[in-house]
C-alpha cells in the first residue's frame, strides 16, 4: 500500500532551488511573495500534485 507523501511548501521551494535556504523560502511565504489561487500561501501548506503557485523572487516571477 502506498501512502501519499506530505511536503511543506517552504521545503518544496527550497528543494527545487528557487531559494537558497528554507528560511528564505519561509520568509517569502510570510511576506506574501508566494500565492496559491491568488491568495497568500503559508509556509506550512501541504503541496499536492497539479497545484499552481505564483512565486516572486528577486530575479523573476515564477508560475508553477
């Protein structure tokens, strides 16, 4: 039996290297630079396959 893995949004953003540290990813979520469905997303939000996020970094604006 396979169980669905859980992953926090800040860990995901750090793992795909949009931010150098998990602290920076968490701070971006807290400051409103990460949005899910047009609403600010918390760092503790669970990431699921197929969801789209808007992320603003210093260099670019990402839509994933």
